C-alpha cells in the first residue's frame, strides 16, 4: 500500500506524541523524584551548614565569655590569700610591724576554721554562702610602741595587697615619756582564704607564689628594682595592671584594669592569637588626675562622659603600673601587645614588665612620653 505525504506527516506526528507520552508516563517520574530528593537534600545540607556556623559562632562567644568570667573571678580572688600558712602570716606580720615602728611582743594563732574549703572542689561551691564559710585564721598580735606607730601599723594592714581584717584593737596599758605616748596592747587580725576556682591559677593574673621558699614572701619586685627602691618592699599594690597571655590560656590574651577593682568593672579584654593595640592615657583636669585606656575595641571608662580618677595605690607622688607577661609556648604563639603610654600629668609613671619572653617579648612599648619610667 502506498502512503502519501499527508499520511506520512500524520504518522510522524503520532510517533512523536507516543514517544512524549511514554517519556512523561514512564521515564520522567523517576528522574523528577530523584531531582526533588536532591533538592530536599541540598536544602537540608544548607540548613545543617547554617546551624553548624551558628554553633561555631556560639562556641566562640561562649569561649570568650568563659575567659572574661575567669578574669573577673580571679581579679576578686587574688585580693585574698589562696591558702592559710602560719609561716607566711608570721613573716607578713613581722614585716608590717617593722615598717610601722611597732614592736611585736607575741603572735598567737587561734584554731583555723573551714580548712577543708582551701582546695577547690566543684561540689563544695554551694557550701560557701558567706564570709563565715571561707577558710579563716584569727591571729592575736601583742604590741608595744607609740600611738603614731600603732596607727601606721593599722594603715599598712589596711593597705596590704591581700585582704587582712582588723577584728579588734585592745589597749592594755598607756604611759607617756618625754611627751611621747607608749602603748601596750594587742591587735586581733583575721586572715581569709579563697580557694583557686581553676586548676593552676593561683595568682594567675599576677605572679606565681614560690611554694619552695617558706622563708621568703613571694614578691614580684624582688632584686634590685627601681620601682622597689621607690615604693618600698611591702608596697606591692599598683594603680594599673596589664596581663598578656597566650591564646591557649583560660584567660583572655590581654586584660587591663585598675588593680584595686575587685569587681573587675574597670577591666577591658581582648582575646586574639595576634598582637593587639593597647593605649593608656593619664591627664589632668580641674586639678584632678584622670585616666583612660583601651584594648582593641574596648575602652574604659565605658561611657566617654565619665571621669575616672587615678587610684594612687602607692601614694600621691607617683603612678604605678605592673605588666604581667608569659613566656611563649612555641612558634605558633604570636599573641602580644603593642603598648602606647601617654602621661600628661606632672607625676612620674613607673612601669614594670614581669616575666616576659626573653627572646620574643610579648609586650612592646611602641610610644611613650618622657615622664614614663620603664624597667
């Protein structure tokens, strides 16, 4: 049978329609389902990636907050004794008596309380609810000397870098010779200890106490120090403190603040594997000695309109700053501080850098005024 051109065209169209119907009915559905599955998998993968990024971001934030919280805790704890040692207490009391001109007749220790809390155990934190729950030691110090020497002794106790409370002052006898009063009595002192809340962080913001030398009070200003000769042996407080640590530490790489601020509200932080810019400015306004400083993106005072006076922890004739560094842990340890100091006051600023790396110092003073004395 002969097929004409019109019939050929109809057969061709019919064949195309049949192929299309077969494709859409049998071949397309599996491909479509696979495409939808891949699309759903991509959406889920994008969601998982987003959640992972959020978790990583939260982890970085939590780690930063963890380090800052550690710094705040330690800034409070370092004002107290990490543990109670009668040998050290005797040396401290003897030193304060000698410097004040008061004669010590006897030192009597009462029974210490709560010594079980000296070693930090997480389960025991709930047991510490007030000052009465802390390890404490009451010491009765018999004295003799002038009234001014007694006041001098009480002042030195009050200004000591670790917290010592004066519980009671007893006057047993009083006499006057050559218009100079001579007193005999006793002073009751209370020593409190706060356990280290982190492993190996006793005095982590400052220095490590020498556990092997009971006969020597640990002092970062040991040796022939210019600041030591200016401040005196027991004047270990300072106005400003700066710590510089590796990124692997449990504290921010840089912490700066007022040394006497146990609330740590004046502290500013930076936590970076590299070098951060640090700036300290001291200036005068309306006869007052003021300060401001910044670390990275943080600054103090937090409100630029606030005025913060220099504490003058060691007297009003000088300003002091301690910088506690840490030797580098390896070639990958690159954290550090580029410090600029601007002292626009009429008083000298004494700066001491302690425990810095000898080969590659973490602390570099890139700019300073002429009345800044660094050692």
